[in-house]
C-alpha cells in the first residue's frame, strides 16, 4: 500500500536528463486520478488537454458543504467522481470500494496528491499500474511531511519525485525527479508556489505521456542517504528547542511557517512563530520576554521577536500567534492599535459583496462577518487564490500575512477598503529624526548610520558635527562610522546580493523600485534642496534645479535601463562534426563601495549609485564627512520606496578611516570614487592590494577654456562666468584656466569684472542669491592661500581675492589675470570661485592647444569660436574626457562623463556608466 503527501520546491533540473514533447504521437490512456486539492485538479485538466481520458476521480468526502476542487472540476465535465472516506478497514481493502474502482477500467492510476492509504489491489490493478508524486528528492525525506523536513533540515536542494508505487513507504522506482535551489529564507509556501506547484503539475503530465509512449524509466531507489521523517501531526514534534544554533532555529521555524507553526512558551503563553529571518548586527535593544527552557531572553524590537541561539547568533520572527491571536511581533505587548472603522461607499459595498462570494466559493460555506478564513478550513493555496481574486476585483494588492492579520471577513473587508483608499499596512518606518523649521518649511532627516534598512548609532559612539556654512552654526551631530560599522554594512550588502530578495528580483521590478524612488525624491525635492543648501552651502535655487533635479533625472534614466542590459550571441568556429554557440551575459559585480565628494552631495551619489543598482549590485556609500545629510535623507526615501534591506547602506565618516575600510574590504568588488587625484592614487593602490577590486575614479581637473576673438562675446562672457563661478566654483569641471585671444583679452576681462559686480552674494536660501558660501572653513582657507600664491608669483589680482566681511564662509569671486604657464595657479585647480586667465597670440591655434594640454589633468575643456572648422579641429585635439563647444557645464544624464590622464578613468552617466558595474561572462555550448 502507499501513502502520499503534501508538496513544495524551486530551479529546474531533470535527474534523468530526458526531454519529452507532449505533441509526440503516443497511445492515449484511460486514467484514474486518485487524490485531492487544486494541484490534483490542475493535473486533471492537463491530462485531458493532452488527449487522455480521465475515467474517474477518486477523492475525499466533502468537508461540510465544501467539495474538494478536483471533484468540482471533474463533475463539471461529467467525469465520474467517487468520494471515499476510506479505502480499507483493519488493513483489508473494502470490497464495495474495490468494485467501484474497477468499474472505471483504468489503464493507469495517477496519484498527484493523496492523504489516504491506497490498497495494493488498487495500485497494481491497471495495466500500467500507478505513478505517484512525492515532494522530496527520494530517497531523502520519505514520509508525510517531507517538504517541511526539507526546510527544517536546512537542505540546500529541494524538489520532487514521481515514482512507481510499490508496497513500501515511498520506496518505488523513480520515473523522474526535478530539483531546485533552496534560498535561505524560503518557506513551504514560497517553494510550493514558485516551483513545486507549477513544475509538479507539468511533470505529472509529462510522466503520463512518457508512460503512454513507453519511455518511462524505472530507476530503483538506493537506500544510501535514505531518511524516514515522522509525520508532524503531534504537538511535541513542532515545539521549538531554543537551545540550538540560530541557523537550526531559523530552519525549524520556516519549515513549519505555513502549518502547523513552530511554537514556544513565551511569557507563559503558547506562542507560534512565523516569518523567520537570520538576523545580523549587534543585539538590538527592546523589551525582553521570557522563553521557557531558554536562559537567554527574547527581545521585542522593531525587527520583531529576536531569539538568540546557543551559538550567540540571532533570528528575527515577524509574526506571532499568541494563544490563537495573530499579532505583529514588533507590537507584542503593546496596546492593540485600532483603525477607525470605515463607512463603505456604495461602490465599496459592492466590492465587499463580491468578496463575500469569493470567500463562500473558496470555503464552500455561508460567510458571515465573523467567519474566520482559517478556522473555516482555508489553507495556503486558498490564501493565494484569495489574494488573486482581491487583486482582480478591487485592484488592491495584499500579502499573505495581511490575510493572517485580518482573518475574519469583516476585518478583511476593512483592510481591503483601507488599502484601496491609499492606506498602508506596512509598519511605520521610524527613526531618530532631526527636525527643523527652515526655508519656510518643516524638514526632518536622519543623523545615524544606515545599515540593512535601519538607522543606528556607530559602534564607537563617536560623532561628527555638521556645520551650516552660511553662518558656521552647528546643524546636528552625525554618527561617525568605524571600520567595524563598515564591515557590518558590507556584510549586509553581501547578504542582500547573494541571498536576499534583491538578488532574485526581476530586472523590470528593480526598475520599478528605482522609478518609485525617483518619484519620492521628486515629492520631497524642496526638502532635499533645503537640506543640501544648509549642509553644503549650495544656493537653494541651484540646488533645486541641479543638485536635486539632475539627481531625480539620473534615477529615472537608469531605472529605464534595468531591463535592457543584455548580452550577445557570437558566431565562433564549430568543433566539427558538432556545432557551437557562444553567448555573453552581463552580470552584476556584487557589493560596490562608493565614496563621494562634498560639492554635489546628492547628485554625485545619484550619478554613481543609480547605475550601480540598475546593474543589480548592492552598495555601501561613504558620503563626504562635511556634507552627509542628503545621503541619509535619501536612505530614508529608499526604505519608503520599498528597497529591500541591505541593498543601500550609508556610512558617514572620515575618508582615512571609513573610506579606507571600504577600499580594503575583501567583499567589496568594485569601488567608485570622486575626489582628489592624490586620494584617488591611494584608493587605487588599496583596490589592488586588497582583492584587485575594479575601480572607477573621477579625480582632479584643470579644465582649459579657449576663447577665440571671433566668438559670440556676450555668450562667451556669460558662459565664462558660469564655467568658473557655477556652484561657487566648487565644480569638478570648472574652467581652471581661461585662454583668451590677445585682441579681445582686455575687453573680455573688463566685461567679466562688470558681470561680477552684478552678482548677489548672500544667504543661499534667499531666492535672489547667486553666490553662496564655500563648503567648509578649511577649504575657504586654502582658496585664500591659493590667491596669495598666485599674486606672489606675479599674477595680477583684478578683482576679489578676499573673504567677504559677513558671517559665514563666503569668498569674493576672484579674477587672476596675466597668468604664465610656469605658475602654480596655472597648473593646480582651486576648486573655488577663482578665474585664472591667460592670453594667447592672435591666430596661434597650435600654440594654445599645446598649452591647454600641458597638464596632467584631462577632465573637461571648452572652446568658443564661430568658425566650425576651428571648433572641430580644437575639440578634436583637446585631451579631455568632455569638450564643450560654444557652451559650458552642459552635462546630461544620457551623456557619459569622465576624465583622461590623472583626472581618472571610468564613466558616470549614459549607457557607458553601466559598464563600470557589470562583468561579462562568456558561455559556449556544443551540440
């Protein structure tokens, strides 16, 4: 006799390396289906579609008014349905049951899912005997709870077997097997829905077709590695032993997640545990709860219930059933939150009526407001069906846990209506916010390290004070990351990439998350621009348009790239007489470290991170020590957009400590850096010495701007001003040296001084301000020193050169003229509002190009002339990554950006930026 069981699995492999086409000509069989559930119903449909005749369906009796799905489906087609409470009595087959079974004259019994004992007289009766489905890779996990034990034992592979029934317990010869990888947080439901249900149905049909074609194998099972696991129908078998390592605790809980549920005695109450995840990081603070039989208390915190295993590692549990009542674990012990009861509109009442019919159709009972979905007998597949019906009828998308938390019909309707009106069922994301009223608005932002979707203090407790450069007043203290914090962030990112939801996410879904994040940034753009302004000194109007506006554009641009990253097919020479095919795949690199500067805090984050995430990587970013606040606000928005834990991690701190720890970390596989050439060299060395990590560097610049006498003078003056003074000169592509043709040299300088006189210097939040404060005091002091050096070397100070006499870190827009090639200021960038001007001889195109290129930097360049031939000639010969012709600072998210020589290598923006965060794999097939 044989007993069959439940199902589950995931990632396909046929152990017998067979393929079978259902279109192949073969004998059509008379099939008896013995079993139950929607799984059996779908197998029934597929067998009929393949042309086989289902001569009878043998299933269980109705549960109250609820008929099994396979019986309902078969009866609708006029197929005979037999409902037996039992097939035997005291081990002997019941004669009346055998008689009814034999009346259908089946040629093959198909047992897709069966909870009854089937006599051998039935198993061996058909000409082709019987084939059965079992939800494990036999001979491992024989028994009635095999899928649960697969997870409880921590197996890395799951799958199913279709075998020929014999008189043993799941011991018959194997017909076929298919297997899948098991993710660390898989549950019975996820395995079942993603693999075992769809693949099991198809494979049962394939197996029948193999039998009919005479190609079905019978591979004897080996006893090597065989296990017999007990049926989990006794309460003591599902009680959690907390005196085990955390990994074992996690596996035990997730293996019982759907039913019957692992349980403990917590605070003297029987408590079932659902939604287990491995927990990394320091032990959280919260409310301690007593767990019977464990000398380590559990902790109720924002993560839920955190249980510490015998090895000191931890597990978090999301949901509890305390004496039969479901509760979010994070809210255990708190006063129950109650939403105000919603009065339904006529349209919502109609939806509720439809939902009542859906419940009644699923449960096969009359449904009242007090009907409990699970008490009425619903199982995991019923939850899947209910959620699909809700989505179809109301447009509302719910999760499995939402049904558990609102299992009574009236509560469920209230939940659906609440979500349809824009409500959120997700726990509110909270953190220790800095709140201010500034720029005529209320703003709030984080000030802690961001790891694994949580804001926490640094491991050392050290802090950095963020200063407002407009008046040098402190804004707030920001947590200062240590190397151990960086390590924690990198490991969170690594887990998210290798084992988390992000690594399994479809590219298009990844893009949808990025679009949603961009929309949230757009909704908060005034707040982001205000934070950027007080933290970095950016003029608010410029921050709104460029710092924030271009950031939003960048995220939307790269969100569109997510599902367009693709490889190639390549013709190669065949290994005759066989043939070959070569393809390439573009794959994410893994954990990427980003170190960004202080001049455009959010924009530089976006330029790098958007491409990085579009490619499928995870990231740890160190924002500039002096301007970290918009990066932390961005992290908050990423959580609200729905980014999974660990994908984005923000570790504010010093470059020498925190940035160096990222560069040295062995799990970081790519580092993107924007900053000085000097630090870029240090980082490149660290990348090489640590693990030869890939690097892209956007470094210093001394960008030449050549202005010929035939230029449009008005435009050349306007753009020359912008090329130097845009963002108060704190601009990586700022024109570091202007070359003016001799005949217009004096006029050009006069016009520049005139325009500087019109500039409004002041509070960056004032809408009329054009020129704000420098980012921080040390930088302002270096700029003043830079001017002093230039004057001492013989440059002529035309205007400016001093700190503005007012509170704050303001510097006068400055012009240094008559600069010779040998001078310090001709070679080194200021990174501030200092125009360095040289003249060149009339018509000396070759000479000025040679002088412009006489630098180790090559980030950007520019030329102004009305002569198209000259413009093409000069732009072709200027040795820089970007060349502007009759314009300047015109960057765009679709145009690649990056430098030559000691200005670095690699690109931000445009399609080329994706290459920095992808690796190419070549795969060659022979056939």
